[in-house]
C-alpha cells in the first residue's frame, strides 16, 4: 500500500508559528513531502502568505491585509503570538518559492476568497510562478471554483485542487474539467468514507485537510488518500508508519 504524501499545513504549524519561514524550514527538516500556504494580496499588489483576512490572530498588528501596503505589513511581528514562537517577519510568496526551488518538495498554494481584488490574486500568482520557472512542483488550490478556473485558464499545465468543505454537487466524485484533485476536509471523509473511491473512479485523487489525530491519519491511509495536509508532519509520518506496521 502506498502511503499518503505528507503536506505541512502552513508549515510545521503545531511547533512553529504558521506561515513563517521557520515553520516551513522545520517542515523540510522533518521530511515533509509537500508544503501548503495561503496567499493574499497587499494593497499594493504584493503576494503575502497570510491565512486570515485580518491580522489580529497571527500578528501583533491590526487591520485588513488587502488594505495595507507591503511596507506596512512588514512592520508587524508574525511569530510571538505562538506558544513556541519568537519574533518573525512577514513571509512573502517569493521567499517560499525560493525555499522549494531545486528540491523534490511540492508546494500547494491556496488563494483565499472572497477578496476585494477578485481574481487578481490568481493573475499575480501565475506571474510569480513564471518568474521563478516553477511548474511541476506547484499545485494551486481554492474553495472557489471560479478562482480555480481563472488560474487554469492562465496556467493550463499546473495542477489544481478544488477544496471542499462539503460535497454538495460533487458527491458523485466528478469534478469540473479545470480541477485535477478533490480537496475535502477530513470531516467529510468521516461522514462519507466512500467518497475517496468515487472520486478515484471519476479520475481524481484526493487531498485531505487537516489531518492530525491518529484516527484521522489511519482513516486517510486506509482509504488511499493521495495527499494528507497536517499541522504536525513529523508526528503524522510516525503515525502512518506505525499504523502500517499494525
């Protein structure tokens, strides 16, 4: 049985502040197969790695990411809020692309929606990937079908994931032509484990978020999930190996 690839969700975010360079460096040290990040645009159109629409949860700043310039965003500390954190600067996508360049690690990039700039973030992402000459290592993701389609139209050779909080119209396993992988939350698979096989029969492997507990790791492994996003890549790898041994 092939084990799922372990994708570090926002880096090794259990042990380091999410979306900091330290979180991603630790994930690489721990042997993650992939890294996952969320991206937004600053007021002046720069791509930054921040999950939330606002800064309050993961920095000592306040305000909306899209209403602040890159220089304004750089003024804040993005690390000290975490239990294992220390002062850390804002991570921009260019730095993360440089980190994975020349490695075998895949980078899963999620564009956040809804946003005031609509599909400008997808256009900017395509530009950045062309500048860094990265294609095969990149997988783009979004919960917004419109965003995934907008990206695919501009970058037809880069793989995509349609993220799903619930199955809805996609319960059969089929996806729109612009989506390569299906991306359900692990709560979806707990309620409907047969979905992974239905999606596979429809031609789509599965990326599952966010998988940390031993029970969820075992579920994903037994269902044949392709990619497993986790906040604790080293521990999840241990669980996969232990579960396989038993």
